[in-house]
C-alpha cells in the first residue's frame, strides 16, 4: 500500500489520533523521498515530530498545504524543480533554522514558514508572490532581500520578525501590516522600498525616508512605531492610509510631499510629540488625521493647502487656514483647548461636524463663502459674538450649543430652532438680518439675559415660543412683513398675561404690533 501511495505521488495523512510518519524516518530522523514522486501531498508529514531532515528529489514540482506542518525539521533544501510551496507547508516547525528555496519557486503560500526559527532567508528571483503571514513570527529572522520578481507581499507576511534591514524592489504591492512589529529595525535605517506600497510597524525605528518610487503608504504602515522621530515622504507618494503613523508618540516632525492628495483618518493620531507638519496643496485630509497631536507649538501657523484639514492639538493657540482650503473637515480642531485665534479664509464653503468643538476662541469671522455649518461645529466654545453671513444655507443640530454668546447677528435665511443656539444664557443682543424669513420654534427660548432684539424686514414667521422665557426682553418691534406668530411667543411670567400678546388670526394687528412683553 505504501509503495502504491508513493507511485501515485501522494503521501497520505495518518488517520490515527497520535501522529505517525507514513514514510518512517531513519535512526537519524532522516527521510529520502524517492525520485518517482512529483508532488508532496497535503498533510503528507503532518506533525511527524521524529522527522528532522528530508531529501526532496528533483522530480518534485510542488509541496502541498501543511505537508511538513509541525515536524521536527532543522533544515531543508527545496530543489529547483519545485514551483510552488503550499499554505502552512512548514508552519510551526519550531526547530527549522535554515531553508534553501529553489530557483523555480514562484509562490510561497499563506503561513508557509510561520513560527519557525529561521535565521537567514534568500528568496530567489523566480518568486512572484509571498503569501499572507508567510514568515509571520520568525523571531530570529533579521534580514531579507526581496527580488525584483516579487509583485505581491501579503498581509502580515513578515510580521513579528527581528528584521534589522529589508530591501524591497520596484513595482511591488506590499499589503497592510506586511512588516508589522519588526521591532529590531536599525535605528538609523533608511527604508529602501522602491514600491507602490510600504508597510512596517517597528518600535525601534527612529528615522524613515520613503523613496521616490513609493506611491501609497498603506493603512497602519508605521502603526505604533513608538521610537520614530522623523518622517520624510517624498513626491512620489500620492496617498497616506488610515492610521499609517498612528501612535508614533516620538514623532516630532513630518514633511509631506507635494504629490500627496489624501491622508486617511487617524493617519497621525496619537503623535503626541508632533510639533510641526507641512501639508501640500490640493490634499484631502480625512477626519481626525492629526488627532491628539498635543505638542504642536503654540504659535504654529498651519500650513495646509488642502480641501480639509484635521488637527486636535491641545497646545495650539493660533490657526491660520490658507486660501486654498474649501472644507474644514469633521473634528478638524476638536478639543484644541488653547486655540484662541482662528482665521477662516473666503475659500471655505463647509465647516464640518464638531470642526471647532471644545476650543477656546472668543470670536470668529465666518466668511460670506460658507454655505454649511455642520452639527455641533462650534459646540462648547468660548464665543461671545457671532455674525452668520447670508451665504449660509444649512446650520446643523446644536451647531452653537453651550456657548457664552452676548451678541448674535443672524443674516442667513434658514429655519433655525432652539438647538442651534441652545444654552444662550449670556445672550443680551440679537439682530435678525433682513434676509431671514423664519424664526423657528423655541429659537431663543430661555435666553435669560436677552434685552434687545431687532427683527429684519423680511421675517414672515415667528415660531411657537421663539422668545418664551426671556424675562429681561421688555420690548420688540415686529416688522410689517410678519404674517404668523406662534403661541406663547412673548409671554411674561405674570399669570395675568394672556397666552397671546397678539391675535395671530388678525394679520392687520400683526403687521402693526408693538409688543410690551411685561405689559400685555
């Protein structure tokens, strides 16, 4: 039966609970596979712990999945006749220190040599793909040269190795986290990666220079490289992936080349030592890209000729956004607690959700170019005065909630409600511009300090309880344009005050009404 199995070119898996070598090693733990064999089949020597060495003849063209999984192999030579190494072929061969890969191998499968103790590795010029986690956890592997023939390196292919140097060729696709946790990279190493993508998470890396041939820095490429202090990204790079430099807490500066068009969300999140960053023109910076960059110099001018710009920096006091910026992205300056001065150029059309939330500036000029102010964009700021231009078409929910306004001028013709200016405890003066047509329900309800209101000549509707609970507002002139006033609009606290100070069914009365709030 055994001879038949060999002739049929397949070594069968043992069916017993305790692993047995169907082709028994000699006294020295050696097996010589006969020349008649052309393929070493799936799980042929699975968990054959007594196998310490093997001779593979030139007749063999492929090594199947898990063929030598968890054996006692110490070294192995794969002949030039072999073209493919299957997934998990040598997985968990914990004694395997040396492998020679033949010059005809084109693919190295997923987990093929994972969790071995290889100390050296030569990948021949014939190899075109290195599979996912192919050398994952090879903790003794310190260097590798990847030939020009390789086109793809899979996810986690060399993760958790001890690399001190790696050379990556041109025209290669390196997938996310391919070199993750390669903690022993030389501290002065220049990354040689003539590739489309490059991924490395190495806690010992101090300096990274990305060469001209690299086009994409993948998601998580330098994730938590805690010792990385500087990065130079040259002009070939067009995109920086999500969380590419996340958690690089020693990174103090970064120069981004002019060819970069997008920076992924959280790309530099947690770079707490970052003191300077230069961002080129025509770039799209996604939400929280520079979140928690707490050491930005307090006088730093943001150089960001971008579509959107994101930075959460607790020490930042001044932000000058250049004229090329058209959109301030989600959470762009969220939590910049020391930010007291910001300049928004006329080019900006959109201010994103939470863009300036939890900042310290007391005034801001919103240019007449802005059309959208996102939800909670200025929530919990220190703003005391505000002018909303007539260009604004949309104001999001709670956009100015929890701000200590004393003066608001509303020129935008939008239907705003109580949540727009919620928490108007300090508001004393309100001007509704001539372009406004509607004052929404509860719009200024409970503004305890409001003493002066000017309503523009285009207002047609004043919503229910728009000024309810404003005890210091003793008078307001309603323009002749007003056609509808909701119930309880100007009700004082006195029980004798009628529910409506103006008969909302009498348009003539509405058009001529002058309401004394405490003397209905």
